[in-house]
C-alpha cells in the first residue's frame, strides 16, 4: 500500500518542483533584467560630470611700516593678522562670497552661460590652517577647469572692487581729519604770530640776554658795595684822625666853596688876628679892642646867616675852626687830611648813589624779566600748541600716504595655493562602482530567489511534514 502511495506522489512532486523552478527562474530573470536594464539606461543617458579642484590660502599679517619725522614725531602703519580674533574667521567671509549669487552670475556671464546652468561650488575650510578648498563640476574636464578660473577671477574682481570702495571711504574720512588738522595748524600759527607781535618778544634770545644783563648788574653792584665799604672805612679813619664828623667836613666843604662865605670868613679871621694882637697891648676896654670885637661879631653873624642860607642850619664851631686853618705845616697837613676826607666822602656818596642806581636798574630789569617770563611762558605754550598741531598734521598726512598702500586691511590678501586641476576621470557617474554594485545586487537577488525556491521545493529540510507521503517509512 505504501509503495503504491509513493509511486503515485512522485510524479506530482516532480511537476510541482518543475513549476516552482520555472517560476523562480522567470522571477530572477525579470528582476535582474530590470535592474541591469535600468543601470545600462542610466549609464547611457546620464552625462558624465568632471570636478575641478583648487585651493586658496591667506598669508599672515604684512610687516608694519614706521616713518620717523625729524623734530616732529613718527607715523606708523601696521597690518594686523586677519586671524587675530578668535571669534571670527575671515575665510568664512570668502566662503560666503564664493557661493554668493553675484559672484556665480559674474563667473557664468564670463563663460556665456546662465547662472542656473553654471552650478554652485563646494567649499571647505581646512581646520587649523588658512586654506580654503573649492570644487566645481562641469560637463567636461576643460569646462570644469574654466568654471574654476571664472569663479576665481570673479572673486578677485569683487575683492578689488570692495577694496577700492573701502579705500575711497577711508580716504574721505582721513581727508576730513587732515582738513581739521590743517585748520588747527593755521590757527596755531596765527595765534603765535599775534602773540609775538603783542608781547614784544622780537627774538628767542631776548629773555636770556635780559637774564645775563641782570646778572652783570648784580656783580657790578657787589663790586660797588665792596668799594663803598672801603671808602666808608677810610672816611671813618679820617674822621677819627681829624676829630670831625663826615657831615661836618661836608658842611665845611660846602662853605669853603662859597666865595661870599670865604670873603666874610677872611674878614672874620683878619679881625680875630688883629684882636689877638691888640689884646696883647691893651685891656679889653680899650676903644680899638672894642671896635675890633664889633667887627669880629659882625663878620661872625654874617657867617652864621650865610651858613644858614647854604646849609639850612648854623655851622658847628668845629667847622669854623677847620675853615680857619692857616698855612702852617700842621695846618697844611690837617688841610690835606681834610681835603682827603671831603674827597673820600664825595667818593662814598657817589658810590652810594651808584649802588642805589644799580639796585633801581636791577629791580626794573627784574620786573621786566618777570613780565617777559610770563610772556615767554605763554609763548612756549603757543609754540607747544603749534608743534602739536604740526605733529598731528604731518602724522595724519603720513598715515594717509601709508594707508593708501595698505589695501588688505579690511579684505585680507588671498593667494592661489593650488591652481584649478584638469580632471582626467569623471566624478559621476562612476561606471565601475555602479557595475560592481549592480553585480553584487543581482547576485544577492539570485541567492535569495534560490533559497526561496529550495525552501518551497524541499520543505522537509526545514521542518517535518505531517501526514505527508514523503514523511512515512
């Protein structure tokens, strides 16, 4: 019975296996054929794309320029590094510019194509460097390279335009500053000129010469005071020797110089001599003696009146005694000392007057020096203001000239590190990679279909079949 059942089931099993084999074979051919047809169509329809790649680099800061202006100051121009700020990267600005519409539009126009057809570059900032890497796709190696050069030229033109505008704006600001500095300089010059005219400071050495003159007068005063002390000491010695004060000697000198007084003094002296002679012969009551005493008193009163006119007071008896010095040897010596005393006193008075004159001149010059010093202080302040204005003007002018040469302050210099490449192989589609992937896919599909076919045809290998004719005996 069992043999009859197996013999009847085997034909049906073979028919079922054949059907399943044909089904999975057809399915495999359909799937693999669809995949390969699609891939072949894609490779035939898709145009190849080529990528040109180039790199830009930003150098460090340029060396500064320092210009010394003799007797004025210095002007300094320095270029700071574009990477000095940790919060900003100038490469990001250039990255934005490279992807901007007006840059791409300018590049497309230079090649005679529409901006939409030109495409956008891929930009990458290399970490820890100052390098910018750029890629652009094209239909051919030559076109991709031309696109790269077109973008680079458009970037350079835009940077040149921006730098020119920045220089123009900076120059306007500097010109305003220069105009303001020039106005201040002219005002300082006018104020200084007016002050020099009004203050009577005709030449710079005037204050120094005045100080020298005062010092010379002070030295001269010291010398005159020293001479005055010497003559005063000599006068004191003569006064002690003669027993008469310098004032009395001076009075005697004045009286001796008056002819009327001298004539009266002669009459008085003659009367005194005659009276002395008569007194030796007669008594005081004798008529001749009485008459001679009367003449003597008349002459004496005349001397007193004349001295009051000349001196403003009555002369001392010692003065009259010196005026009556005779021609004896003793009298001659005393007269010589008297003349020395009078001459010394006159010299001392002259020196005193000279000291007073010198002191007056010194005080006058010191006042003038003080006034000049105040004026000189004001003059120095104005000169300092003028020098400051000159320094600011010259420094501003120098900075303008130096600033014109620094065109990379706002937009740093960028140089081409690697020129745009001329690609040898297309970037897409990658035929070898696509074919390899397709082959791998078809292989996996074939293996999967084979496993499904095997599981369907031989289910006993997966699990025991119950109530199956193949599962018995």
